[in-house]
C-alpha cells in the first residue's frame, strides 16, 4: 500500500460563546482547524484533524500546520501509511520539532490502518477498555457564582468531571475555588486549571489557602522548574499540561516528582503514535492521565476517545468534548458523542468519522 494523495482542508470554527482561560488573560471566539485526508493506491483513505486552539495558547497555530505540511507531505507520497513508526521518523527528519504539524497526518494513518485491518483504532492501540471515558467540562473564567452556574449546566448534561479555569489573582482565585469546592457533589471531580497564569508565589499562596478533595491543580505555572518549586511547598495534587511536549519532559516529571498527573494532548505531542509512548510510560510509572486534544471538531474528539479508551479507567481520569463549544459540526451524527457525560469510541474500523466535504469546502492544498 502506498500514499498517492494528501489533501489539506482549512476550516474556521466559531465558538458558541466567548471563552476565557488563564485567569481571563486569554480570550477566544474562533479556532482554526486543519483537516488532512490521505488517499492510497488501494482505494483506502484516512482522515485526521489538528487544531491548536488559537495562536496564544501554545507555540502553535493553524497557519503553521499548513505551512509545515507543505514541507512534510511531498516526502510521504509513495510511502506505506500502515508503517506508523517509519512515517513518524520520516516526518521528524523532514521537519525537526513542530509536533503539532504532524498529528493530523499520524491520525489519518491510524485511520487507514484500522480500515485495512477492520478494527477500531482503540483496539489497535492495545484493546478497548469496557468503561466509557468521563468527559471533563471546560468552565470559562468568571466570578465564583458564574463558574458554579456553568458547572451546573454541565451537570445537567451528565458531566461529573469539571475543568475550572482560574488564575486571575490570588484573592479572587481563592474565592472561586472555595465556592466551587463547597458546592462540589459526592463523586464529582474538579480540576482547577491555571493554564500557566500563576507565578510560583501565587500558586503556593492559593494552593495552601484552600482545602479541596477529589481535585487537583493543573499547570499552575509556566515552566517545569517553577512547578517543581511549587510541588516542594504544597501538598495539593498537581497535573502538568502545557509543560508536557516530549518523552523527555515526561521522564523529568516522573524523576523529579513534579506531578501526580499529566494531560496528554494529542495534537501537542504529535499524534497517536507519540502519545502511545507517553501512555505506556505513565502506566508503568503509576502516573494518572487526562487525555484530550488542543481543540477541534468531532473528528479530533473521536480520535481522543479512541486513545482514552485504550487506558484502564483507574489511570484515565477524563477527556474533553470541544465539539460542544462549536457552532458547526462537520460530521453530523458521527463519532464519539456525549452520553451521560461520557465518550465511547465508535465500533467502526479506523477512527469512525468521515467529514462532510460540503461543510469543509475545497482543499487548500493537494500533494500527489
């Protein structure tokens, strides 16, 4: 089997409501997503999606994906998409770094492999765990009352895990966390996601001022060095998110005991192949995981659902449904959808999502 054509599609998605994170310093109203379709000489094709969540969240952006694909895609023509490790090595040699550029290609190759073997991707990743994966809400920064009301709206949809965006200032964050924690339901999990907004002194002050249960703090500071400083002066569980890009980052997090949890975002780490290596290390080291993508439609969500459902439930605390925040659905009635606050990966071979070309529009680039 050989790759014969790679088509690239660009779609801007408006958010249903303005969204604030990192204590409100970052505002988002639209996200830029790139879809990749890989075709082969055996009439089997695969789809992948990459959406870096704007230009201010990470050192990644939608135009960068499409520019990077211009460098990578020509060298993939004629290669076997089923040889996932070789495809990834080739991409890394052609364009060192820039993992977010490569994730949609990697996912599309997994989609092809699933279709060829007649297996869903979660089975190819090691086997489907029987329990559906809890979806974490995404609670925009606001007043304590606004954030709790937002949590309640997700409770009404079945959600039992919530990601509350904090990080404005010490006093306000303490008030937010205390208010949400006081009204936390039995069996409910809340993680207070700072998105790098605190300085170490602020993180230490807030985390030592609140008493929370069944909760943790995500990416309290910008760097792993700063988080290590906070780890040494607090007792609250910590999750590393934006600080995890590579396998080397993960080994350092474990070696230095920086965090008990990590958030593996598929687009940020370069796709399912590289995420699988991180997953296996976490399972061996006893590190709990959140499995998400940086953004995107039902295609990105479903890729993530497949990956999350390959992890034992005790080690996978949740995923995320970005699709519920978008005003356009490029694959109606397909893929993983919220059922009582959980995702279940589709049973179809591959990813199980075929975007509607009429919704995506014409390809912005074709390589063959």
